[in-house]
């Protein structure tokens, strides 16, 4: 599959011009488009990113961002993905990995895609990362 599963970091960075990864995120979006790779977004990532955009950048920016995201390939984790995420958290109990990230990792593994992220927790979990 020619797709990546987006994490919150690059999605947020692409919309916030003051984010340290803003220019990188925009370059990577162009690279993904040139490579004709789909960007899939897990519903929990959509929710997490929207909350960040809303609280940091305001309602207008959040509303505009959400409308742009309606064209994204949205994927919903299933019960097995959440169980797998919980198991990952137990495996890496000494790491500060969030349930959001563990769920994205489980979904990426099931779908056979890499995660587009700036978060090294995915390396720790042994999930392929698109860079």
C-alpha cells in the first residue's frame, strides 16, 4: 500500500507556522503528494490534533483545518487495535507512551503502513516510521 498513517505531530506542525517542524511538515506533505502516497489519519489522531489546533490556534483555524481534513483517508481503529495498544503499553511500561500513540502503532501494524511522525516512541515500539 502506498500510504502512511499520520501522527499528531506532523499534522499539527503543518498548520502552525510557529511550530518548530512547520517547514519540515510542509516539505514532507509535498514529498508525499509527489510520491502519490495517501495520508491516512486515525480518528483518534484527528480528535487529538483538532483539540491542539483549537486550543493553541483558535476556533477559526481549527474549523478551517477540520474542513481540510474531510478529504483525508480516515481510518477507525477496531477493538482488536485497542487491545493491541493496551498490550503495547504493558510491554513498554517503563516508557511514557500515550494510548494515542500505541493505538496508531497497532493500526499501522495491522494495515502494513509506516507512521509519519516526529515522535521517537514509534521507534521504541518497533513500528516502521516514514521519514
